[in-house]
C-alpha cells in the first residue's frame, strides 16, 4: 500500500510516494528515485521498480521535485534541483535504513552530485545524460565518475544522450538495454518487447542491490 508525503525544502514542497517493503522480508534499505526534466514518477522504469522491488525487502521512494509538485513544466537550474534533493533527504533518513539515491536522466545527475555529502550507500543512474544529443564534446562524465559511491548505470542502447559504448571507463557498473531510447522504451520491431526491456531493468537493479550495495 503506497503512502504519500509532502516535504518542505528550500526549493519548495517536494512529494515522496512510498512503496514499502512487503512480504516475509523486512525492509533492508530505501531506494529513493526521482524523475527527469521531461517527465514525472509515472515513467515506466520508475513504476516497474516501485512495483517489483518491495517484495525483495526494498522500500522504494518515488520523489517528485518541487518544480513538478508546483505544476511547472520546465526544470530549474541544477543548483535548485540539488537544493530540493538535499532538503528532502532527512525525510528519507527517518526510516532508519541505508539509502540508495537514484533517478532518471536529470534526476540521476542530482543523485551523483550529492551522493557523497548526503551519505548515500550507492547511486542508481537510469538513463544518465552523458551529453546533450549530438554534442558528445559536452560530456558530464565527471559527475558520474565523481559520485564517490558505487554506481549502477542503466542505459538504453539507442539513447541519444549517450549510448553504452560512449561511456568512459570507470568504477561503476553498466547495464545496457538493447534498442531502448532515453525513456528506456523500445520500438515495436526491437528484439525485446517493452515488457522484456523493463524486466532487464528490474532484474538488473534487483541483482545489484542485493550485492555489495
């Protein structure tokens, strides 16, 4: 059963939708994941994780940044995104569990930039925007490589913001989702169905989060 919570931050009110761990296994950690600059927590990968991981002892917290809660259509500057994330962190800590910080696209950048200072156990980066489309020279690899904690990147094979083979060497893990775009959606003629693509995401994250993380 989900629970919704409004949290005051310096950037405005954020919202956390909790998907508590269920079943025989007690909650072992919190996976807090936020959305990107072009969408909300209704994204297919976020919903798939929230639906699947609680049965594995993971409480999933889907985080809506203040600009989304306020109904704005354009994401603010990175410093404001970071301020919102920092401001809601104490609400995540109240569960008394280790926290894996995560997000998709811009949300992944926020998680990487703040992981070390906030004490995140690890970072889940869904569709990390390595560079703007068509602009590989404007790399954001330093944010990914500088997270300071274990990182798992889940990247679509056809992501215009950075295909898996474009990522630099570093101390992180990467799962490639064949034929998927930046939203981790696959075309109808792809080798994988959309359901299978999301299963790759969920199974990969579940295996990773059960490991050293």
